[in-house]
C-alpha cells in the first residue's frame, strides 16, 4: 500500500511539474519550485547531462571546451553542476568548479558554501586550490590565503597556477616569479602576505594571517 502511494505521489509530481515553470528565451523559469535558478528547457537539460556524463572521460583541449561550454550555458546549468563539485574524482569536481567560477556569478558563493564539503585536510590538494580560485573569481576573497600559500608549493606548475589565479582577480604580482630561486620567491610571498594582512586590518578581508 505504501509503495502504491509513493508511486501515485511521483506521478502527481510529474503531472504537475509543467505547471510550475514558464518558458523564457528557450529556458524554463521556475515559478513555484524550490530551485532558485533558471531551469533549462528539456533539450538543453539533455545537452548538459550529456556533457556531465562524458566529463570523467575527456582530457586536454576537449575537457577545456566542455568547461567553457558549461560556463557559457550559465544559470541553466547550475542545478546540475553544483552536485558535481562533490564528485569523488578530483578532476571531475575541479572541472565543475572551474565552470562555475568562470561564470563570475556571485550568487553561486552561498550555494557553494552550502555544499557538504569534506574537511579541508581530506580534500585533494588540487581541488582545494580550484575551490579557492572559484570562490575568489566569484567575489569571495576569503580564500585568497589558500592561493598565496600555493605560491610556496614544491611543484612549479602549482606555483605558476596560483600566481596566475591571484593575478586574475587582484591584478597584482608583487614581483613573484614561480621560476625564481626559493629565497626570491619567499620574499615575494612575504609581500603578498603583507598585502593580504593590510586588507584584513582595513576590514576588506576576513580571518587572521596564516602562519
């Protein structure tokens, strides 16, 4: 009996669902649903799902093209993209974050904070950095410290990536060169740290200096 009622309830939801949206420019806008985002048309939703299903198996330029496509779709993809940020495969989760960050839509900040993230120490290092970049690209500069810490990484690629991510949002370099000798890099990182600390004193950034 319970199972039959559950099926009836599901059927009712399917029947009523079309009455809860309005189509605007090919997209369905929720008028009485829990989603805060524009809903995609059935055709666009199928395309988004197809991209997400292929995401784990693409590489290089093809992966970059997928991230660009998803970011260009914008709000209609948010509902499907956000859960992918918690995918256990770091590269897949990172791609979802990169797509969301590229939108520049600050409304995503709260939605990302609301996700059930593992503790930072349990996150893949690359994913931790990508999440930080996503936040700062969306206007939440509380994660700048994570990127500044990344400037001290042992890997040249990671240092370069963090330097570029910081420049993208702050337009600052402080003479940091990821190829430089450790002493030169340390001096530049200290300049970055002083800049961050001054912003905290001014109340423009939250938190304390990380030591």
